[in-house]
C-alpha cells in the first residue's frame, strides 16, 4: 500500500511538472519581466510561453545614394627620390643639414673645400683679361694699317696681317670666356645643394672626409613625401568600370589603414596601366595623395579604395538584415500588426555594413536585423530600435524610460 501511494505521488508530480514547467522556468529567470508578470497572472489562455512575441531589433529601409567602390592592395611610392653625390673632389668642410630634416630645392646641404677651384677660376679670369688687352691693341694697329694702305702710305699686306692678329686674339678671348664659365661651374659645385624639395635620410658621409665625384653612397638621399603616389592592383574584370569612371572625370580614391578601419588620406587616380599582368590577371593603377599630414610613407602597404560610380536613390538596409534561404536572399519585414513577413529580395550590391536592394523592398519598410532564431513567416514580434528603445518612441521619452527602469526617481509621480 505504501509503495502504491509513493508511485501515485511521483506520477502526480511528473504531470504537474509537465504542465507548468514553462511558467516555472520563466519565473526563475528564463524570460523577460513582462513574461514573468504574465506567468504570475496565470498566463495567457493556452498557457504557452511560445505565444509571447519574439523580441527583435529592426530598422527602416532607407533611400540614398550609394557609392560603388573597388579596393586594391598596394604600396606607397615617392614621386621623386634623389641620392645627392659630390660632383667634385675635395675635403668636406661642412655639413649643413640634420638627418630627417625637410629641405627645399636649392638649400645648401654641404660644402667642399673650394680653394683649388677658386684658384682655377681666378687664373681663367686673368688670362682672359690679358688677351682682351692684346686684342684692344691689335684693333688699333689694324685701324692704322688700314688707313695707310688706303692712302698708299703702307702695304696692303701689313693691313691683312693686322686683321688676322685681331681675329686670333678674339678667338683667344672667347676661349678664356668659356674657360671662366667652366671654372665657375666647377667652383659652384663645391656648394652641394638640394636638387628637390623633400626629407633627408641618414647621412652617408661625415664632415672632414675626402669625397670624390661619382661616389656610390652619396652624401644623403632626399625623398619627396608631399605629394606621394600609391601603386596598387585590381582584377582585370574591373578595367571597364575604371575606364568609364576616368572618362567621366577625376576618380576619387581613399588610402585606408592596414586593417581598413580608418582613412589615412584622399587623392585622385592618375593612370591605369596599358596592359594586364598575365601571370596574375591583374592590372596596375597609380594614384596621387597630397599627404599633408605625412601619414603616408614610401614603402608602406595600404588598401586603396576608389569610387567608380554612384547608385542614385537606392533602397538600402544593414547587411545583417539580409538572410540566405534555399530560394535565395530574403528579409523579414515587420507588418503593421506586429507580425513579420518573409519576403524574397534581389541584391544589387552587398557588404558587411550595407545591402543595396534591387527589388522586393521599399524605402521606409521596417526590416529585422537581429533576433532571427525563433522567427517564421507570420510570427509575432516585439520590435526595438538598435539603441534598445521601442520603435516609435519619441527621443525625449527614451531617457525617461531608462531612468524609470533604474528606479532613480526620475519617472512620473506616483
């Protein structure tokens, strides 16, 4: 008898647990506050937790202009890089720059001992002056002999000889004028100047060393950083889109950080290469960036994003709103009766952040972005915006509602 009573009690407890288990789990912590209150009131008719609306987050589809972009990986390259080498030999008597200094074209970088070259220049100047004096005297002699020959007081041969002497001295004067120019050019090369504007690198030679023309190491390397170019590649399938964009006008490009999270600089596309690399099936492009803040550096890897077109008045949703099913992509659209309808759509373009809807959705319709686990066509939903507030709540009501939930006394008076 006692065993029979225990068996009957166990059976009764099992039936009770089977009937009221959803309510018990909800009260313990398995549901929201509204669900727990519903259970305490006895639950809905039918007693199922499954009748509760599914909480989801939804946003309204937008109509906006969407840029069509392409991305390629490449490296930055300096527009000009110059290795400054001495053009004359001698002792380096001074170095007039700091490593890593920004210099302008024409700035003095170093000086080589000019004593020998100054002496050669002075010698050429003196020799020219000597022959100029001789030329002046020869011209006076020629004038006298020519007048005498005309009046038959002198021979014509003397006049011709004087004429030849004048021509010879004129040639000597021109020769030493050229010698002076050459000596002056050589003397000027003892002052080493920056050929371009840019930033100096590590110094290749120190003051006091003997330098010669054509040294391979050079005194310093100057690299132009502003502006700077980027060389990158795109698949050959994108050639048509890029060429159409270039035909319309300047193509804007953006240099992104290594992880693609931030834009480093904005520039324009310069050129697309005239042939495709058959080994990789890619084409090389080149863009120029102003690099005003020196955020870009030669040799640095980057991702370049260029805008080749703009989709006007396109219907867009967050990329997370689009789901894939056996029949293709679809979205859950929230109806006026707070139920969802599964609607197939066509996707024009899609990224992780945004999806451009080609057909199947209109701007202003609300689509679900989070909470797909328990959704089905016609299911009831409790819709909230991405910030957690119910859809349709006024902005000034949202902080007050959160304050009421905190219980800090900011709610309506009791």
